[in-house]
C-alpha cells in the first residue's frame, strides 16, 4: 500500500523540472527508459467511478486494462502483455491489485461489452468483484512516462507527458488507424512511497521542486470531462 502525491506542471518547464528532481535532496536517478502507457478504464453507464471521484468519496475504486508501447499509438498486437489493474483508494492510501493476461484477437478488434464478459471469465476471485457492475469501456488514456527512483529513500517519481484521451468503444486495437483524441497542455508528476514511511510522509515536495502545482488530479476524471462533457 502506498501514498501518491500528484502535481501538474507547465510542459515548457519540463527540462528544468527534470534537472530539479535529479538534483533534489532525494537523489533521484532515472530508473527505466521512457515508455508509452495505455489504459482502458471500465465503468457503468452512470459513470459511477467518475462520480465517486468528483464527490471525493474517501473509499473508492477503479479498474483499468493497461498495456505498453514504444510509440505514441494505441495500437497493439496479439503478443502484447496486458495487465488488469484494480486500484482501491482509502483516503490517501492506495492499494493496487494486478493480474497479467493476454487478449484474443476478437476482443482486440472491437472493444465492447465482450471485453468485460471475457475478463469476468478469466480473472481470479480477488479481482472479479471490481469488474462486477462495470458495463462499459468508458475512456482510453495514452501518455509518455518517465521513471525516477531515490537512492536513499523508498520513493519513486514518475513524469507523464503527451496525455491523450480517446473513446475506446468499437475501436480496433490491432488497426494502425489513429483514433481522434483530446490532448492536455500540461504534464503530471507523481511521488509514490509506502503509506507507513514516516520519513517521507511529511515532506512537502513542492518546497523542493519549483514549477509544480499540488493537484487532486485524476486522469480518468479529466478524460471523462473531455469525452462526456
């Protein structure tokens, strides 16, 4: 279980921000190479997960299908690995359950309610409750992510840029054709650390890193605002 502190920043300050992260007292180093993250979120016809987030309900959950690319595209292939992720938030503490799986071509060629039916058959009982009641693939999100890790604390930092939002219904993920998307003019920085690490929990990262704005930011909510407004 962990705590995630989120910040937004002006994309024009990206290079300065990276320098400040690396030169901060946390001694961050780049952990992995940049990669493209794609997520398809599940919800019901009333957008209940979206409403729970807007209402600030202290204990809430969301479920998504995640896969990774090297290019800023939503297309995938039959050999690509997918993760079904159920993310539960209780106040500031986040717990994430992950189940890796493959998807057959008939699911990837048309994202509709067959995806949810397939997932209900395949996932373990620990994750199935998060899918029950979900009826739609509501939004897709694609972005570029960069990873950093502290050399002295159990602390990770991610920077997300090139955020794109798209509607996955009836999209063919095996097709190279681009899907119309909405873009953002900002990036998202996240600090992630164990919920019981008192050395980090009281840190105010915005005192160390300029050009960021503390934000109760949810990519899912932003995407719903753009696509279902």
